[in-house]
C-alpha cells in the first residue's frame, strides 16, 4: 500500500510534469554541458472523506533578492525559494476559493473557515533551508572548505542583519537559530529568512498570512513531506519544537495555536533534484528561473530575479499590471481588494496602503506580537515598512 507521504509527493510531481517547459531546469552549455537542478514544492488538499488528493499550488526555485534589488512597489517577488513560491501561489488559490460556490470553505459569514473534511499538506523535494537542514548538511558538506564571507560594501542595516543572524551554511553547532538566505557565506546577504523559519512561522500564524486573515480563519498544514536530506529530528526541531517552545506560555487569540505538523519522508524522487542528478554523475548548476502554478491557471508562469521571465523591469518604476507576477504583493493586494469590496466594503479606504490593511488584521497582529516576543523568534528580520507602503495601484 502506497503511503500518504508518497501519494502527496507523487501528486505534486505529476502536476509539475504536466506543465510546459518554460522556466523548468534544462541542460546548459554546448561543449561542457551542465544540468540545472532545483527544488520543487507544492501544497496538496486531502479530502478525508474520499481520500482524494489534489495539488492546488506549486513552485520551484532557489534564488532570492538582496536589498539593493528589491522593489518598493510590491511588483516583484523577493524570495523565489520553492516553498515560498508555492505558498504565494496558494494565497491566490485561497482568494479564488472565496468566490467559488463549491468552495473548500464552509462558513458563509466572515471570517470563512476551512471545511473540517480537508487537510493541507506541504511537499518539498529537499529539506527546507535553514535550521531544518543543519543536521543533513553537516553530514554531507565538507565544512572545512566552505566558502568564507567576502568583504563587501553594504548598507549599515545590512551589516547589522548579517552580524545578528546566522547564514545558512555557517554555525553548524547553533541549533534552533534563525538564519538568513542565501546559505553561502560568499554571497550577498538578503533580508529573507530561511524556509525553515518561514514554515515555522506558518505553524504559529497559519499559511494565510495577515492580509487573508481578514477574510479567513488560520489554516495550518497537517504534514510536511520531505524528499532529499530528510532528517526527522532536525525538521521536527526547526518546524515544531521551536514553535511550541516559543508559544508554550502564551495566550494566543482564538483560532491561533502552536501547530504541530507531521514530518514524513518520501521515497518518490524528483528528477531535477540535486541528489538525483549527482547520482547520474553529471555536472550540475543551480537553475536561474523559478516557476509557479496554482489551480485555475492554464499554464505555469516563469520568473527570473522575481519578475516574469522575458519582461524588462524599469528601475524606479512600477511594472504594468499585465507584466506583474500574480503572486507578488501588489497583485495579491489587488485581488484581495476586489474580493473585499464585495464581502466587507466597510474595511476599504482608497488611501490605505498594503501595510495599513495588514495592520487591520487585529487577531493576526496580536498573535504575531506574541510570537515575536519569544526568545526563539525575537530577532526575526521583518520587511522594512518602505517596501509595503504602496497603495492598490502601486503608488508609494
């Protein structure tokens, strides 16, 4: 009998294989061919009544932008790691579901609630970067020959961040520590927290985030299914134990909790994973592009440097609506407003910004404050307010 974990993994991989080639890893070069590798992640809805599984969103990717590359208009994706891309695509799916007659939500009043017959599972083809991966990486990497940090000219705030938070491939004896992307010490530090840290956040505050928390109750993942570099104790510590310790004595608002997701291995292989390609004895290189897809999209969308592949991003200007990724903050804000105008028009004012609307999610902000007040997450690097000060049209 096929395990639930293998079924979840296969469900996401099957959906990925049906998508077009644009943005997917491929062979690069002519004389010396190198095969691109990436990470695949996806969210799967399980109907516990019928035991049916359906992949509702997925993403691939390994890249993220440093501060000098960020847009103040919310029109690009700052973090293109697979788990984060898949979750942003999930937000689009959840917003779409609010408008469907046959929906995964039960309540007709706000905030809506996920029908109890459904469970949400997260699959990732490789152990999430950050604290969850420390054990497996330490066992596989030559830590004596890891790249060392280069001397770079950085803004003062960037150097403060770099000194306060551990980089992904450093400090292997620092367990339970918040970590910044990317892991390599010789790369420019970013303000993006590791995927381990972000999934831990979802275990505390839900996958829906503050914006959607105005419309739906918190949604938690029932399990995380991991392919390569699986280590149960490391993943459980990073995603579950840190959260339960942080919130142990806290009185969270109604609907919020320290979620404990099942940590499950899978033997199903993803053809473009690093370990699978290495087993073939081929030269490999990280893929530059990411893709995302959610239920309702006819085809996947490819991203490079946080924008649609092939589009030109004029610095200092907001991208036109048709050129923006539908999973960027500005596009999600627009989709949210269109729905909120129908469901709760009293909430909206034309002058309110993305940040202002998020602050209106009172219970979410209360839960977030309690979570950030913990020793485990007090040093979380939050997005600077100037990057969320845009209005619904992208004006800042």
